[in-house]
């Protein structure tokens, strides 16, 4: 059944929109003109054209270009002079993108749905993002040839193989000159030449090696800007807009930097920066506060007007420039940047309606994608649930860690890391708590559809791999063990096992090693990563391939961008030891893994367990009432009673040798018999 959208609120947006951010304070030099120019940006749409969550199979108010379109139309009405650009990562990122590239591939003469939508919005230019290369250069060229606007990229060159950079040719147009007729504040028309230049992370040569090697090469972003920006000025650019598909870092540049926006802002001649890639919001994200050279009130970086409007169309980037004509040349006299949201997250309220014209334009491809996501990607021989993921090694984590390990092992072949052991970290994202009693993974045995993968991996993280030694690995696990309260081994009273203040997404299970957790000892770290007991040692008997892990052993650990870059404040994880900086989403990696395996056996391999305590200890925890049926067939778990709001109390026997197993031996013939682990069968 088709879903419907409410009518567009064209005249009553629930967003604070300023007709002119410079009203009342504009300064005009004698006999010189002033002009207000609005520059708008979308970025990292990742094929989210319709405001629909294909993984949950339901409409959403939180993202989608159809929603952003309403902001674009409103912002245009407020300004006489406006420009609209897209910053890339447009063609890949959700099932619609896969459908157009792999399931029902785009044909010559056919318009990709993203361009059906964007052509209606009259973009002025687009930049190439790193994910544009994911389906290969042929698909990219076939897709963008139907855009009613031109593309720029300055740092991708044809690979001519002669090792002479002097004669290298750009693969794309390095920059554009847009001739615009704009009106000044006195109503007089002027011809304004707007220079537009784009960039992509040089790391695309690593991320998409199979698609790009031998065909193109990538060069440093800032070096390239220093080459072309002076040429653009020589050719008469009145203002220059840089569109780097690149994030923000304030650390000293190392050359060929992935996140080069801060350094790009120091290139003379750039008047505005429209950035992206990192899926952040500027101005707005707290991570930009207090950084030298950054003005989060005005939205400038080293004095250059800048904006980053999140991802998936959840914001529209807006830069308002006040230009002043001085001695016949246009100069930026003032600026104001903002990222306008489509959704009020605090109050969980939509701020705009979807543009029905955009929705209708892509309806055929949208409904074809729905049919696709409702189809299978694989089979599971047993249920995949997360009801007991905090107290037992769990199949919902095991499937994810297996997929991540598979991906990393494939991607480090031929590198200096190929002989290092690969481990994989995963957490129970859906584990009740503040999410409620229905916030658990529960996939029945049988067919797994693409939409089910959201149950296994709920966040749009990208995969990263870090290099650690044995000591650092143990500290990672010590931090994770803060998930548990300290248990008094001598008490016969009920004791809650789970620390409710510790987020379940920070409880990492690391597969590839075996270990025990002693919950009778104190936690070494609190829920915020603070060291609270330097002598604490909850992690016991940590082994790799049956041998104790020593401090100097080295490992590669597959994880996600959040954890690898310091999310959760885990010791030793700050982004400095990332050795595989993949642009691929963990969720997509799980999909690809399931497709390759066909049929999986999702039982956990029992690589971790609690250290034994006295039989008299009564350790309790909460899970969903819906988990009762599963508990009846699981070793060491017992249902106690229903509590409130769909939750129930359970006990776990911390002195049960069988408690590491996912299911009891089949004595009840309920079809939940012991099965071999994924690692044995795959």
C-alpha cells in the first residue's frame, strides 16, 4: 500500500527564517554598490530522496531530500540572489542506490531518480563525493550525464602512467565560472562571475582501489586549491565558492589529508566553503566550539564563511554573503551561515512537509525499491535476537562481528597488516533500556530481508579498523565491563547485574579472543570513560588461539568510526591508531556478508562468559516480557516475573558451566537445539 504525505506548508514553515540577516546594519560605501547573495548547500544525501526509511520500511520526518526541497524553495523566496550546490555522496548509501546500480541497473537514456529530483530544484553545480565512485566510473558517468547542471572536481586526474605531474589532465572539470545576473540593494542589475571548485578525499584511491586503480589518480586538496584558485581569479571570478567533500580537523596537516577544510580556509581567494563528508552540522555541532579560528556564531572558519548541513538532507546549508563593490571589484563585507533543520529532534516534531513534486518524480523507483527491500538477502537457520545480549554471548552481535572481520580480512590483503590477527568488536545496540521493552532485535529463523538488517545494525556508522597491542586490547574490554554492577559474592539477596547508567552501545564484545568477566570485582572505568580504580581487573584469562594474550601482542580490531575516533571515551581509542579508514557503512557490510554467505548459522561462539561465583548469588536483570519463551530453552536463565511497561525480571546462574551456550540441548523438541557456531560452519 502506498503511503501518503501531507500537503506542503509553503507559507508557514515551522522554522525561523530570516529574510535578510544583514537588515538594518548594511554599510554602503559612497557611490559603490552592495549586494546580498545567498548560497545554499545539500550534502551527503546518500540517495535519500524520499523521506522514507527503507530499513524500517516506514516514512520518516527526520531525513530526505523531499523535505529539504521545501526549505530550498522557502529560502529562495527570501532572497533575490541565490545559488544552490550539492556536495556529493549522492549516488550510494541506501537500498534505492543499490537498486539503481545493481538490481535494475541504470541504462543509457534513463535518468537516475536523484537527478529527477534535483533537476526540479535547479541546482547550479555539483561536486563529486567519495561514494560516487563506489559503483565504478562507468556508472558514475552514466548517472551524472542526465543532471541539468555541471559537476566540478579539481583533484582527480587521469592516470597517464608517465610519472610526470606537469602534464596531468583533470578527469572532471576542475572548476566552473557561473555568469549570474544579480540585483544589488538599490535594485540595479550586475553581472557576477561566480567561480566554483570541488574536491574529494584523496583516500578514494584506497577506498575504491578496484574501481579506480590504473584509471585515475588523486592529489592533495590544499595543493590543488593553491594551483587553481589563482587561475580562477585571473579568469575574472568575482567570488569563489569551494565545495570540498571533506571534513574538519584542526591537527597539523600531514599532506593528502582526508579532512582538509581547516587548511583550505587558509587558501587566499576562497570566499565561501560548502563542506561535508563527516555528517556533521556547522554551525551547530558542539565539536566545533572553542576551536581557534572558528566563529560558531557567524559560521566562519579563519574568517571564511562556511557551512556543513549534516547528512541525508536533514539540514539545508545557507550562507548569506554581503558583497561590497570596491574600486570595481566585489568583496565580502559580511557573512552569516546557518544550517536549517527539517526536524526538531528535541521535541520530535517535523518542521517542514515533503515536497509532493519531488516525491512524485521518483515514485516508480521508490516503490520498486520497496519491493526489493522486502525481499531476501539471506537465510538464518535460527532466530537472531538481542534479548539477552548483555548477559550472554549473543547471535545478534556475532553476525555483525563476523561480517566486520570478513570485510577487514579481505581489505588488508596485500598490505603490511595482512599477517596480523583480526578481531572484531560489536555491541548490542537494541537492548531495551530507555528504548523501551520493544527495543530489541527479534528476527525469526528463515528469510532475512534487507530491512531486517536495521535490527542488527541501527546506526549509520562506517567501518574502521585499529591497530592495538595486548595491553590496549585488555583496557578496551575493561572499559566495556563497566556495563555490570559489582556483585557481592557472599550475599544471598537479589542483586541487579546491569548498570543502567552504562549505555548498551558502549558494551563491546570483542570476537576472536576468549575471556571471562569477574563481576565481583570493581569496575576500572565509569560509564564516561573516567579511570576510577587503577588496580581493578575484571577481565580474566584473556586468550588468543588458546594462548594468553601478552602486552606486546599486536592485533587489528574491526569496529566503527564512532568507537575508533574516541566515541565512548574508551582508553587508547582516539583516532590515532586507525589503519583502515573505510567509507563503507557497517550496515551495508552486514548486507554484503549475508548475500555472500547465503545461509548463516547465527549462534554465538561463546567466546566470553562471567567468572564463576557462588551458587547462592541471585543475579537479576531486565529484558522484554517477549523474551520469556526464549529463556525457557536457554541454559542458566530463568524468568522471574513481569515488571512494568512490557519488561520482565530474569535471573542468570553465574555458576553454570553451560551458560555460555546460546541454547540448551534439545530435550523439549521445540526446535531450539544446540547448533554449531558461525565460525565453525562458515
